[in-house]
């Protein structure tokens, strides 16, 4: 007998190293959020901010949470990356200028993988987009 289960893959996950680093940051800043940067000055890094210092935009999409921290991406960037799972990792280096990982000699890094054909993927938990 073959048992088939349909598992839904989350849109954003984190490595153990990223979760440990996130725990260190939360000791100093307990209420934080992530926003996937779309480029400009800090490249396309996952940026980590105090929740009270960052205003989530009307078109931002909540992909999920990592380590209990909400993770957002802009609506336009979501449209391009909607077929991928984001994997948040940590590597040596300096974080984005305004990101909480800056000055810690490690930084968050986004890796990704395409969802496989037929693989179910989680819909965003919250879309801040206006109803169409």
C-alpha cells in the first residue's frame, strides 16, 4: 500500500545558523521583522529591522515567519520570485547599513530554490495588497 501525503512547502525557511544568529539579535532587539531588499544600496539582502522602525508597505507580502519573526517582500518582487522558496542563511561579512545584522561580522543571505513541478507551496499568510 502506498500512502501519499500532500505537504505544503513554506515560502521562506532558515538554516540553523541563521536561526541561531537571529536568536543573538533578538537578545538586543526582541521585536523585529525581515524585509527582503530589492536591490539599491544593500543589494538584495534580507534586511532585519526593529518592528517599530519599519513600516510595512501596502503592497508588501508576508511570506511567512522564520524563528517567530515575520518575513516580508515587496509585491513586485514577490511577483518575480513567487515560484521560489527563500532560504535565509548567515555568512561572514557586514550586514546592510540599516539592518540589525550590521556590525556583527556576520550577515544574513538569501538563497533560493525553485518549487518543483507539482510541489505545493504555501500561499502568503498575509498580503497587504488592496483587494482587486
